[in-house]
C-alpha cells in the first residue's frame, strides 16, 4: 500500500516576456522556491531531496545553491514540455514509496522570443522525429512554417474535417483563456481581448492566430511535497492538498499507426494518463470542478476535452458552444489564463499548474476562484511524448 502524498507549499514567479526582466535561472528559482518554502512554513533544511526541471539546460544544483547548500540529492529533470510535472511526479514517487517525507519539485526556464525548433541540443535525432514522420505521412508538411504551431494546428484541421469544429471554436478558447488571465497577477499577459481581436490577430498556422498560441516565457514555479506524517507533525492539514492520482504516459505504436495528427500530438497518451490518474484518485471526470490543461495552442485544448472524457470523441466543440469550460459552465478550464495567456516557460509550466490548483482547492485564488472547488485536474503534455495527468483533493 503506497503512502499518501500532499502538496504543502507552492510558489512561483510572475511569468515574463523573454528579455523583459534582468534575471537568470538561479534568480527565478530562488524566488519561486523561497515562496514555496514560506508557504509551507519550513526552511530548506526540511528538504530531503530535490527534483529540478528545465528543458533548455538549467542545472538543478546551480539553481538551488542560491537557496541553500545542504548536500541533499538534487536531480535535474528534462521531459519536454511536461518537465515540471515530471519533477513533481518524481518527488511524489519518493513520498509514496516511503523513501522521504519532504521533497522539493522545481521547474524553471529562460527562453527567447520567437518560435521553437523541433529539437533541443546538438544531436541530429530530434525528440519528435517519429511524430514529424507520422504526421507528414498523413498530410502535407509545410517546410516554411514553424513545427509546433503546425503540429497542433494540423490536429485542429483534422478535427474540423472529421467532426465539424470551426475556426470560431478555436478562437473562443483563446478569448476565454486571455479573459481568465485578467485576474492572475502571475500571468505574462493580463489583457482582455474581444473575439474579433483573437480572430483577426496575425495568422500563425490556420486556424491558429497568434492570440491562440502560447508565447515563449521566462519563469519558475515550485512545490513542496510531503508525507502524511510530515503534514501531521508540522500542523499543515488545513493547507495541504492531496495528490490523489498522478500518472505519466508515453506513446505506444498506436499513437503513430493511422497518421492522425490528433493522435500524434498526444490525445491517446492523455486518454491513458487520465484513466490511470482518475482511477487512482477514485473519481470520474464528472467529479472534477477545475482543470489546468495544456493549451499550448487552442486546438490542443479542444482535442484534450475529448481525451480527458469531458466530451465524446468528435464533440469537444459542443463544450465551447455551451460555454461549459468557463465560469458558470460545467468545468472551469484554465482559470490561470493557461499557457496561452499566463505564458509557457517550458520547465516551469507543470508546477505553475500545480500552484494554481493548490490555491483553487484552498479557496485562495482571489478573483479567479472557482466556487466550491473540491476536485482539481492537471494536464501537462510534452511532445516526444510525456503526458502527465494529476488529480488533487483537499487533505481534509
Ligand atoms: C506565437 C509565436 C509564433 C509568436 O512568435 P513571433 O511573432 O515570431 O515572436 P515573438 O515571441 O516576438 O512574439 C511577437 C509578439 O507577440 C506577443 N505574443 C506572442 N504570443 C502571444 C500571446 N499568446 N498573447 C499575447 N501576445 C503574444 C509577444 O509578446 C510579442 O510582443 P512584442 O512584439 O510586444 O514584444 C511564438 O511565440 C510561438 O511559436 N509560440 C509557441 C511556442 C511553443 O511552441 N511552445 C511549446 C508548445 S508545446
């Protein structure tokens, strides 16, 4: 029988446009970890192990030496855009397995303006070569377009062709997430746009306009993960949030078999990760109140509604028609503004999602609070592929 695991402290920096703030990754880490430790009411001495995530080469030890040098094991984690959730997953595994009582998970990134390439580092093998090949076999690949918007945009195109969603549905998701971020002081953008602004923004890859794409960002986020014993000994029961289920899925051969863009960008991985995480938490998607979902592009939010079981296959856009994924609807998806408006510093994103959901379940999310939020779900995906789904519940 595995031990229970709890988030007892969270903290993050504001996410910033690259180049707009004079800081390096250790500065970000110090700010985010300092806030998470203060939130938990513990000092760095309490941390028995640390998992620190970054896609672009920030080193965990270097980042944490600004916080403390206690000699504990520090592991740098890299798992594409699911890096932050992967650091959290590993921290939780240690607590679940009874190998530690208090573990730190950190995610951080310093990025550049403009689109991402298809790989990281110097190898000629990109992490998404299977994905690119499979997608290119299914529909023409446009060499002059950036790969990431193209991959997720192709998933949107496939959904429109097969199931009848329209560019309006994708624009609404961009509009919704920007609107949510108005109340999030940590968000890179806090501007409310009209639907027309979103529709008429520069086209990046049809149907995705710029206001439906996550920007590049700088920032960090952190969580302190603890055992039941630690929660009790430190009197943290009132603020602890249980990680009731957490699973990370990778691709199977089926992800590539029929050259479906929807499958290639991770809907199958999401489906499997969600099934495991929800089962572990002993809840159904209908029991969930609030969701932080990996809306790297609006198309991914829509196809993920179906992969999470919020709508039957081919009917995700009906949730948009019913405004069922914003305040007043069935679920509130991305109250933080999501990646589209809060920003997406790759390694930090999963832990920022964890921070938002922790605040939501504590009832401390200020103007973006989802009323009576009791069960929360986090979805964080990295092509290559790592799909993380976590389910959170209040400790008491
Ligand atoms: C959207 C994108 C194509 C825009 O790239 P770009 O136009 O070449 O370059 P920039 O990053 O300089 O953005 C241009 C401007 O648009 C703004 N912008 C970008 N995305 C925005 C968004 N979602 N909302 C509001 N403004 C945005 C930038 O802040 C910048 O503003 P500025 O001119 O005032 O400085 C690029 O940011 C992108 O590819 N994003 C996706 C990143 C990605 O793939 N992440 C991993 C996903 S899994």
